[in-house]
C-alpha cells in the first residue's frame, strides 16, 4: 500500500506540535530536579498519546505514518547503508575527536542503554527502540508538520528541521547523552531527509538501528 500523499487533509495533526513545545520548554515547566532521568520522557509520552488519538480520528494511519512494505528491501538497504556511514562518523567523533579536544566519553558506560546486557540490546533491543523513536519523531511529528505546511515548497525542509531539533533537544537525550545530542541533530536531519525521499519509515528505522548497533557494539566491546 502506497503512503498517503503528504498534502492530503488530516484531522488533529496539530497534536504533533504539543510534544515539540513540551521539549523546548521542559526546563520552564518541569517540577522535577534537573538530574531526574525518567521524568524527561514526558514529552515523548505526550507524543505517543497524541499519536494514538490522531490514529483514532484519521483513516489509513499506517500509510500516513509511512509504514508500508512498498520497496521494502530497497529501502532497508538504503537505510542500512546510511546507518553505516553515520555510525562511522559518530564513532570517530566519540572515540577520536572527543579525547583530542580534552573531553571524556566514559560517562556513556553509565547510560541506561549501556547497562543493559549486550545480548538484549543487539540487535533486537536497539531495533525495537529505533522503531518507536522513528515512529514518534519522523512518522508522527515530521509527517504531521509536513501535512500542516500544505503544498509549500519549503514545507518538508521545515518539518525535517523542526523534528530534528525536537529529537536532538529531547530532555531524555540531553540528560543521557549530554553534549553528544549534537550528533542527534545531524542524525535527525539525515533521517528526516531520508524519510521525505523514500516515503518509507522502515528506511529510517534501518538507518537508526544500524548506526546505533555499530556504535553501541564498538563502545561495549572495546571501551566498556
């Protein structure tokens, strides 16, 4: 089944704006300490709640979220190739550039992801996380922002940029990965552009999962 055209009218697509606003204003409204980890998931939880309601009031929600088997193998290969490239770049930044600039990356050993058993995370744990994150930031937020922009030529570019910023400045991302959230901004722009090009969410899931599996495996095996 082909994805629904981006310009097709939807109802309640403005719900995607709420988690974006919650993300950028989190320090202003959150009553929790700055180092409290799990409350930082609230913007993402709000996004999933909005996504569920949005699916109820719209038809063909899978297609609107770009969840389609159309050219699946080709799009998985595209995403996987991009994931390898971005993974190698991010690895160089983390283990190569960071020490040269006088910073440390060993705090990554204490992230919730790093504390999980390797066999749990690689590959299925990472694939599952990648799917839900991409469903949120690319399928729901980016897709709905693109619809809201209508047929304007700059609409997709704005949707990609805003969704990438929301992904990079997500409170959980900032708390867990600290300065490396800038890598998430680059990733978000690349994955968002990939989604606009392929119109297939599985391409971005593949890119996300392959990159994280590569980085996670190297850090876990050689720097744990």
